[in-house]
C-alpha cells in the first residue's frame, strides 16, 4: 500500500522503524520540528537539532529508500519565553534554503498563552515573507477547541495568507469543520491512546471534506505508532472503501498539499 507519512518525528525513533515504514509502502516522510521531551537550554541546542533534521535524518531515511523532508520552527511548548524563542527563530532563516525543507511548522499553541500566540504570529509572518506552506499544531484535550479558535482568529488577521497552503493538524470531531469551513486543510493524528483512533478518523473523513484532509501518525518519544497511517488504510479497506478512495487519502491528498513547496519532489 503506497502512502505518505506527512507528520512523523523520526529523531525519536529507531532505524527499525524506518525499515518497517519502507516495508509498509511509505513513499515519503515529513518531519516537523517539535518538542524533544524536555526543554532545550540554549539556541545552540536548536541549531544542532535543525542540522539533525536537514542533514542527518535524510541520510538515515535514504538507507531504506524513503525520501525525508522537514519543517522548521520553535515549537509552542518552548515559546512561552518570547525572548528565548526569538533567539531561536533568528537561526531558522539559515536553514530555510536547505533542499529538504518544506516550510514553517509545527507552530501553534500549547497552553493558549499570549506569548505563545505572539510567537505563532511571528512564525506565520516568516512563512508569508518567503511564500512557504505552514503546518499548525493545535492544543491537546480540553484546550483544543479554545486553541483552535484562537489560531483561526489570529490567522484571519493575515490578509495575504493563502489558506490553501496552511494545514491545521490534530483536528478532532469538534474542530474539523471549524478548520475546513474557513478554507484550511485539516490533519488527523492517529494515536493509540489519544487524539484519533483509526475508526474515529474514518468516521470523520466520511462526513467532512475529504479532499482537504490528510492522516498522520505524529510518532514521537511517547506512546505512538509509526505504522498508524497504513493501518488506518487497512481499516478503510475493511469498511468497504475502494482502493481509489484509500489512495486519495493516504497518498494523493498529502502529495497535493506538500507539492505546494518547491522542495517536495518525489523520485
């Protein structure tokens, strides 16, 4: 089953996971910048992390025949100290011309604070200045609806923003329509213990605009499954979705969105 994994944090995974992804049919993998499981103590730590995303991970993935792409930002969990965040953001332009960088992400909100929102908006402006796609993280659990509304209200202030080049990730039943009604793409994250199970995700894609939707595993250092996307594809098959419908959700949709970045080129 050919598919694209559009959101996976492979710096936290083993090489065995790359082998499993290749065997399952993964045609490309995209890795957004994220929280490393602890707060980094200096901008130098982020500099090395961006080198890891742009230099090391593509080579590790290539050993298994998987093209590796990335997104760059300072994640919302580490954006509460605005001064520190801006020091990190000053580093990012040095990496934006690297050949595997897609755009800015995953930016967004964590605790829905003013500082997080200010840094979020500065990231959006950075993307606009360079005509880059944007990948947005929405908060967890009880803060998700509030955070999603704050993000949508903030984005509405950017009059030149192409909403078709923005994907708002980790949507659930109570946020997916809010996102799509305003012209954005929606990402559904498949987690074993939170976010969406495959059946919940399929229920949603059967009732929302499936043409502006992708599925991802967002696998990281926590409880997560790097094969979640292809497993959801098999569940779609069990629920009588056609091969063409499965191909659209798992491969064609992410390819269409990601191709808005000049660097997303498949072999």
